[in-house]
């Protein structure tokens, strides 16, 4: 009773594979959100944004595991981790580290693009509301709620 048994850590390849799957899932959700922003359907956009936010929160522990694993390898980046894994002849894990690096770069670009689209959408809505108010629309509270 009271004996401490360390929990075995999953192999590096398993951690990287899980990270790659998470990034792929996040990318799909973000792409869906970006596509919905083109439709102008506010309820669907809001739902998709909430889905992306929740997926990011849920993925946080897995990304912490990846960072911890990279630290244990003595690698400051996924590229360095891939090189380190190749040196210790873990080719599968090295390939996964490279794939994860590319998937994260792609996700970052898609995220920046979606952010720009969201900012443009916000500016467009604000401009339209100001124009309607300038034209004498009195129910601005209702107008804002509908927008």
C-alpha cells in the first residue's frame, strides 16, 4: 500500500501521431468555419467558431504532452526533434515529427486567413450598421442584435 509506480509514457511516435490527428481535425474545423464566413449565416458561423474554440481547448493537454516529449528529447522544435529521432534511428517518429511540423504550419496559415476574413466580416458589418444608422434607422439596438 502506498507504493508509487510510475505511469509508463507512451512512445514518442504515439504522441506525435495523436498530435497530427488533432491538428488535422482542427484544420478541418477551421476550414469549415472559414467557408461559413463566406455564407453570411451568423448562427452557423457562431456554432462553427465555438466548435473550433472547444477543439482547441480539448487539444491543449495533448500539445502539452508533445512539448514535454520534445523537451525530453532535448529538441527546441519539431525539426530538431525529427533530426534527433533520426540520430537514434526512430524513422517512423521522425517522419511523424516532420508531418506534424508541416500540418502545424498549414494550420497557422489557415488560422491567419480565417482571422483576416473574420476581421473583414466585422468591418463590413460595422460599416453597414453605421450606414443604416446614418440613414435614420432608429431601432439600432434591434439592428445590432439581428446583425
